[in-house]
């Protein structure tokens, strides 16, 4: 009896162990299959989320800044930055609408999250990178200064510039005139008292008169040397004066040409003591502030350039492509643009901080910039 019970218990234990092993064997593939399906499901969910973000209409904020951003009479947007964004949106199948701001309002809206991307020539700076997500740069730019043409300078300013350049030459010429006059007076005062006689002051004064009239090739003949050495010195002076007068005239002409061709403001360091304007909250404004240059803020470039022409400002500083385009299209012949090649930077678009779209837009922008057709767009707006 006891043996029968033991055998049945052993059989029961064996059955339980067999069922347990079978359950483990069957459960492992199911778990593996479930685990294999989990990443796919996550990936599908991610793709679905990405697709929903792509299909969502984006709010594109921009501000007027020719030739990067311009608006036609019918409300259509165009320009270098606008065409870049349109091509990015086309390649990424992005649906969007454009909202217009001034620069200050656009940056504020971007920080509040009311705008998905800010399109325009936004100078990339460390300050902006801390507040927004800046895209890769789409163009290097240098700063430039817009001033009134040099012929608009006053007579006093021109005279001051010329005299400052010619002061040494003029004093040297006068010294040579007096030196030849004294030399002739010393040689002629005793043998030729009629022309160079009298007291010291009178004799030297007559000699200076002779020296000046000889130098200018007038030669009245009322004062002439008669001694051998006096005439030798006179001939030397005649020949020398031709060279000296020619050199002096050439120097005066050169100085006047320089004043004519070069505006009084030639670099950013000349702005410290003149009235300067800049677009408010722009990267250029930050740059000038770092240099210690106090500038008057403006809402747009056009407002600042209008004040330059109205003599309310002496200079206006902005990106060179912007000033060059406006000076050619809207202010032809009215402004002088002075490039500043050492003050360089890069411009790009901006997104809200930690935007998930940044990488997507960077890749698309690189594809557009690598396309040869982009060079044609740049030349169309900026020239070769």
C-alpha cells in the first residue's frame, strides 16, 4: 500500500515538472515575439507623431529686409530668404502661413512660441543662440556703412581736409621761396642796389617779390639780378620752381580727388563721434554696442536711410547685401556704401528653443544650398 502511494506521488511530481517545462518553452517565443513587436510599434507611433507634426500648418514669421525679404503690392512675398524657405518647404512638404512682424516683434513672438520659424537675414550670435535655436547659416555677410556722397560735404570740411594734407608741402614751398630770396639778396644788395638795395627788410622783401614772380613764371622784370652768381642762382631757381610748382599742383589735385572720392566715414571706428543709426534689436546693434558705439534704433533700414538723406543721421550701419541692394534700387546715386570686410558674420533662420524641427530644417537647407540653382538665385538678387 505504501509503495503504491509512493509511486503515484512520484508520477504526479513528474507530471508537474513536465508541464512546467512545457510552459516555459512555449512562453519564451511568445515573449520574444512580443518584444520584437514592441520597437516596431514604437517606431510606428514615432512615425505617426512625426507625420502629424509635418502635416500641421507652420507659422512662419518674417520682417521686411530687402533683398532677403520683400513684399509685392499684391501681398506676395519674395526675396532671397523667402525663396530659400519656399524651396525647403516644397522639399519637406511643409504647409505654412506667413505672418509679418518688425524685427523686435518677430523675436518676441518666437520666444513666446507664437511663431514656428523666423525667416530672414538673422545674424547668428551667441546671445541669440542662447535664446533661440538658430539654423545653420545660409550666407556669410559683412557689415557696411551708408553715408551721404562725398560731394555733399561742406566747403569748410573739404578745405580742412585739403589743408591738413598739404600743410607740410605748403610750408616747405614757402621756406624754399624765402631761402632763394635771401640768397639772391645777399649776392645782389651791393652791386644792384636799385633792385635789391635799401634796408634789410626792404631788400629781403624785394627779393621775395622777385622769387615769387619767378616761381610763378610771371617775371615782371622790375627786379632782376645782374651779377654772375646772382644770375646763376636765378637760373637754378627758375628750373627748380617749375618742378616745385608742378609737384605742388599735383599734390593739391590728388588731395581734392581723395576728398571727392572717399566719404568722410571710412570705417566703423569713424562712427564714435557721429550720429549713427541701426535696426533695433538686430545683430548689428549688438555688434556696435560691443564696440562702444552708441547708435539710434530704427524699426527698418529704410527709415534709417531716409534720416541719413534728411541729415538727421550721418551714417547707418547694416548688412552689406541689404544696403547695397537698397542703394541701387531705391536710392540710386543718393548714398555711398562703404563695405567693412573685417566685420563679418553669418545669417540664418531661427526657431523656438529646443525645437524638434531644427534638424529637419538644417538638412533641407543644406540640400538647397548644395543645389547649383541656388547660385542663380543669389546672383539674381545680389549680382555676380
